C-alpha cells in the first residue's frame, strides 16, 4: 500500500517512540523570530546548553518591527526584543537576517525566498502560520516557546501523529477569484475546528496550476481550519522556484536533490483518512463577516441571520459575531463601509500579490476617509516591487508604501486599528482585537478585493469595481 507525503516525511524524521506514545521527531529546519525565541534561549542558557545544530536554525525580525523607522522602534520592549535576537544569534552561531542584511522580512516569506524551505523535511517555528512552508512538500507546523527551547537544545520535539485529509480542488477559477478565496472557501466549508487532528494535503488540478506563491497562501491558512499543517506535493514548479536560491542545493547536487524530493510525494495508491472534493467553479470572491475565519460568505451573499441558525449554539455564535462586528444579519455584505485597507502579511504579502493588486489599482484613487497601507512581506519583496514601479502605483492611488514586517496583521507594532475601525485586510485572522484595538473589526479578503474596498470605501465585488468579466470556469 502506498504512503502519503506526510507518512513518508514522518517516518524519515522519527527518532523513536516515547513512553507516552508520542514520537520524538527530528526537525530538519528551525525558523525563529524575536517574539517567541528570547525566553527559549533564556531557558537553554539556564540549563547550560548550546544550540544543537545552529546551521539548521534561521532567524529574522518581523512581528514587532515597525514599518516606519525600522531601526529605531519607539517601543522600548520592541527594541529590547530585537537586540535580544541579535545577541542570541551571535552567541549561538545562528544565521540572522537582520534589518541591515537586505534579507529581513516575515519569517514565512524569508524561508522560501532564501531556499531554506525545501521538500521532504520537517520545519518548526514559534508561529502558528508555519504551515505556509508546506506548499513546498514539507511538514511544517507552529510550536510554543517551550518547544522552541526543545528544538534549539535537541533538534527534536515530541508529537502525536496526525490523520491526513486530502482536499482536492479541480478545475479553473473564475476571473477575479484567487487562492485567498480558495482557502477561505475551504475553511468555511469544513469549519474552523474541522481540521483538528489532521494534516491537510491540498491537491487537484487547481493546485497543480497554482504558482508556488498561491500554494503558500492556501497552506498558510491551514491552521485557521484547525489543521496542524497543510501541504502540496512537490513538483517541477517547486523545484524551479528553489533552483539558484542561496540556501538551495547547488548545481552539482541539484539532480540528486530533486530525485530525493520527488521520492517524498504521495504515492498514487496512498490511502487517506478523509477525502474532500471541491469544484473550483463553485468558488466566488469570499469575505468574512464575523470573528472567525470560517465565518465567511461569497461576496454576492447576505450576512447570516441568527434566526435561521440550525442550533442554539450556532445562533449564539452568529449573534456574538454580529454584535461585535456591528453588522445586521440577513443583509448584504456588499456596501458595508470600511475605515482601513491593509495589503500584506505572510498570507498575501508577496510579489505576485502586489503585482496583481497593482494591475487593477492603477488609475484609481483610495476613497476619502480610508487609510490604506501596503506592506511587503520582506525587504527583497519590497525591492522587487520597487524595481517594477509597483510602489509608485500604490502611492499614486493613495496607499502608504511601508517597509517589510508583519504590520497590521497582528498589530504587535505601531500599525493598529483605532477604536472600532473596520479593516478590509488581506491577512489571515479576524479574531476580536486581532489588529490592535479591543473593538477593532477585521474582514478578510484577497488583495484585489482589498483594493476594490479601498477605492469604493466599502466592501464590494472587485469584478464590478474593476470591470472584470466573471467568465465561465472549466468544470
């Protein structure tokens, strides 16, 4: 019987079985940042330990770094955390992509663009959206600070094996529908807790046709559907993306590396614990209306009415979300006024995101009263955008073009909502208070939809604003 990629990678990295039944798993690559690593380094110092394999750990600053005046954060705690990461990297011999390197950025953008993220390995990081790296055929997951300590000290951690659900999306997406819509559709369909205990294998012709950056967008939000990780089997697109990158195998080792990577792909006769099949033509531009990523609807739909809930628990959940979001149930989501528009994050802060958004934004202006910011996911992404003149398109439209960082995705930096502002956001979470204000409101959508909201001043269908023919998708 064939094996899934998850099973193959798990077997290849299993060190042994612990007394409680968990597997001691070797971690091939460890990514760290300034927020969850200081305490972990402090713990190994207290124990008199060193980093076991420093060449397998890579660091950058992203969460708390300002997107204006990056070198001089106004927050003393932010400055302290940045300095702590530098000292820890120096003391323990860890590669550090700092602000001066020209390679700094969100950890889940930096890993792939440096060629650190590779197929067939295990990747851990003290950040929940580590699943992003699964787009390359890796098993990647977020971990807590004590687990960061364990990986630094032993290059291993204890884990329970997951079940595997294959999510197959087939056909062509309609014009104006993007990878962000695909992942929001999947989460809406299966629920925010539907993936608990699972790894998600994303497959089907839609994923085969996706670029690597599109695959990253979907894998990034696997955690929002409750899955511990999500991945796509590696293929020629994966290999060509990695070829020539700084930490990828060199030409003399390239063919052997590709052969090894290919061997990890799921076998045709692999068995899954569950299979879900979705027709790409059924997906439309999707936005959230509530306080969980699974509370989403197509842009042409109405906000759910609690009166139509199928259970008391669902009714209560709907009402809580609507009360917080200040939205009336049973009414169209289109037309809801916005205050802020944000394009960026580890979900949608890559070159292709800005290219596509700029393609439609050009010639338009941000609506009066809307604050709009565009934040590249890395310094390299920023440079690429600026070389193509994309920054000018955003600035001429009325967006602020910022320096690289997590920015308003989680607001552990100066980029925050104020009061009950409503933000059209290309990020990954719409939890209460997620964007820095205890009463701030977040509506998730694709970057092009954010642009449409920014120029309209309200949540709207980008296909109507930018006159995109919805077309007919392949079945």
